């Protein structure tokens, strides 16, 4: 029959194993989210670059007026990408709610 100390040691080992597994799962999750945020930010930047480079130099007053809002659109896209990254990592506006990692 196992002694009390042996049972405690066994339980401590089990607890350590579960803790390590949970830590590994969380780290994998964080890595996946970081990669997704990186990919999304890259896509947004590429899209913004295409839109800006596609405008060229305006030749008329009308084209100039139309492209004047381009800077605001690019700024908005960058802000959206930033918010997306913050949201992915739980740093967005709704971060006051506790997360359940179970």
C-alpha cells in the first residue's frame, strides 16, 4: 500500500503535468493569434498600399478632390488593423471583462 507521502508526490506530479500541458496549450494559442494578427495586418497594409499607389497623380481638380479623402481612408484602415491586433490579444475596448481560459 502506498504511503501518504507517496500519494502526495504522485498528486503533485499529476498537477505539474496538467499545468505544463495547459501552459503549452495557451502558448500555442497565443502564437496562433499572433500569426493571425500579423497576417491580417500585412493584408491590410498591402490593400492600403494598392489603393494609394493606384491613385497616381491627379490631373484635374475633380481627381484631386476625389483623392483628397484617400489619406483619411488609409488612416482608417491602419486604425482598423491596430484595433484588430488589440482585439486579438484582448487589449481592446472590452478588455475589462475577465477571460475564461477553460
